C-alpha cells in the first residue's frame, strides 16, 4: 500500500526543479571554476587551479573580501545574539503593551533591504542626516562622522544597519525559547536564594541553548551570504574597503570574467555545504534520537 | 521594597519604548517626509510639513511607473509562492509517510538548499537552455526554487504531526493518492500553508538580487528594483523618494500587521521545540 499511496512523482516535481535550477548549476560551477570561462568567448580552456590562486593571492583584493565577510559574520552573530537576548528578556518581563513592542521591534525584519539601504543613506548623510543633526543638536558636534564614506566607519555602519534590521528576528526566536522554560525552575531557585545573575547563568542559559544554536546557525548562514546590505549602502566603497565576497562576485559578473566569479562561489559553496550539513544534523537531531 | 519594584518596572517600560522607537524611527521618517515639499524634505527630519502634499503620490506613481512594477511584484510573489507550496507539500507528504532510506536522504538533500548559495554564473546557462533568461516566467521559477527547501522543511514538520489513520481512512473510502492528498491531507495543512505562503510572499516581494542578475528590461522589474532605480534618478527629491518607498512597503506592512501571528509563528517554527 505504501508504494501505491505515496508515489515517487509527488517528490519528483519539486526535486526536479531543485536539481535543475540549484544543484546542477552549483556542480557545473565547480567544474567551470577550473577554466578561463568568460562572457566574451565561447571556448573555455582548462587552466587548473589558476582561478583559486588568483583568489588566494595577496596581490588581489579577494582575500580582503573574504576577511570582511568573516568579520561581518562574527560581529553580527555576537551583536544580534547579545542584543536579541537582552530584548527577549526585557519583553518577557511584566511590561505594558508587550505584544505591541514585539510587533514593533520585529518590524525592521520585513522591510526590503533595498529600501532600508536608501533610508539609512539619508540617515547617515553627513550634512543633513538624522544622526549627525541629532549629535549637533545635543552638543556633540565633534562626534559627527562621514558614516558611509570614511574608511574607519563605513564597514561599522553597515554592520550597525544589519544589526538594526536583524535583531528583532533573533529576539522573537529567543523569546519563544524563554517562554518555553517552566516557571517552577525559577521559583525553586528563588527558594534556594539564587540571585538574578545565578538564575540567568544556571537556568536560562542552559535551557536556552537549543534556541541559541538555531539563531547562531541562521546568523552564520545569513552572514556568509551577505550581499544586499553592502550593495545598497556602499557597494564595496570607499575604494574596496567594504567589499565582501558577494559584491566581488557581482562585479565579476558585470565584468564578464565568469571563471574567477565561479571560483569564488565554489569556495563559498564548499564552506556552506559543510556548515549546512552540520547545521541540519544539529537542528533535526531529535529525529535521529527518537 | 515596593518603591524599588515600581522604579524597576518604570525603567523597564521606558527602555522598551526607546528600543521600539529605534526600530520604527526610519519608517516614521519616511511617512512624514513623503508628504512634504522638496525643500522641506531636503533635510530628512521630523519637522512636520506646513501642508500635506498628497500630490507626491500621484507624481510618483506616474514617474516611477509604480503600477507596472506593483503588478510585476504581485505576479512574481503570488504565483511562485502558490506553486511552491503545492509542490513542496506534495513532496513533504510522501517524504514523511514513506520513510525509505532514499527518501530520508532526499529530505536532507532538499533542505540543504536552505544553506547553499546559488551559482549566478552557471545559472545563466541553465536559464538559456530552458529559454527562461530575461523572462517573467524565469523569475517566477527561480523564486519558487529558492523557497522550496524552507517550505518543505516547515510542511514536513507539520505533516509529521498528522495521524496516519487519516490516510488509512482515505484509502478505505477508495481514495487514490491524488484524491487522498488534495481532498484529505492538503486541507488539514491549512495553518502551515498560510504561514509558508505569507513568509515566501514576503521573501520574494523583498528580494531584488535575482532580477538584478537576470532581468535587464525595466518593464519586467519588481517594485524593489523600480524603487532603487527611482532613487538613482531623483536623489535630490527626498519627498518623492519617500513617497515611492512608502507605496512600496505599504502592502507588506499591511500583510505583516494582519498576519504577524502567522509570520512570527512560522519564523520560530521548527527552530524551537520546547
């Protein structure tokens, strides 16, 4: 009965689309990253590891992009988790209009990044932008910066915008985790005379670990693929200071030098396959245990 | 004692309000500046307009060809989300109910797609072979494919909680696989389907990278790209840019406010299990 009632073609439709438009291009990409493929000539030659040598050579800018991507990923993981956890704890307290606050804090997550980028270009504007005007109004004129064009500040500003947009999402996941912790643990701890810090350290953190794993995995996968935030705010500038892997991929695409671009994606593909595999095993663990 | 509790709760309430304000300030900024004159909006701030300029919206709809891109976005997001849910639910159904070695592998293989990056370069070749390059159908197919892994993941978890006796009852009543799925199982999936639909609709509505790579005619652009292009042309008129942005995000803000229960449930679903 199983065979007849659960036919394979039910899976096949989704599977074929997934194979043709996601898996096959990636596999082709691995092969083509060993060639001098470009948009100008039809013939491609096998050139061995040259593209990868280009990516990992110190004369080029690619290592810088990889470094930025890693810096971005690590700092957004830390910032979003810490702030998200703080907010989740705060919203979980007995405050008024709890649900309203949750809805408002989550809101940035649903606004398109392209739009967020445009709005923050205005907010960061050195002459008339909201931040610098506010700083001047409260008498901190010396703190004003060229947020998006100063080499010192551009990448930090990008990270700040991304944290602004993404923290509400992390908060909501952690909040769900917090709400699933039974009150009786805290009551028992109170009877034993535990301080707030001890309760957080010995009850909240360990029981929140599954939720924290999930948010870290999500932030990690998101951070490594980051493109839109950088593209709309600085597009890699000033110079190449804020370039990340995917803005470099996009400029290779525009230039037509597909070989190097494909090699870049292949590097990412290998990293993500390993991380993705680990993540999925972590997240669907209960299925193997039970 | 009581006094310190009152002060503590006051501080908590104020902190929460400040944070909520930080979260919505950029959106409020857009709302206020969308109805100002050009000179009033030259410095984007919270000063109220002297007279509310509703004509900004008509100007924007005309100059930004908004109705066109609105229809494009609506078409891309709704068709791709709709088809994606159907084929993902069908796949998830069989993957849950018939757990052979192969199917377990296929499930992991499909949800790996949540992590994997698309290869934009080789995808061009595939789009050329399938004659989808630079077409509306092509973008719809790509959006659908990008949403499949996540949809399968969510619906798979949900079908797992439906009792298998349902299927057996269906079989006894003489259902074939298609009848069983479409008249018995699919209606039961409603909560998961609503969540997945809203999420994939929002994701595709906000997406702009695929059209950036694969659509070169402005006629076919979705709203996000149209608004970005508009910003390029009218950088000096922040009032018009704001009005344009406001019209772009209005549909999703409304969907969000109406469906926030489903959205938040869906985004935390599968991730946190008590």
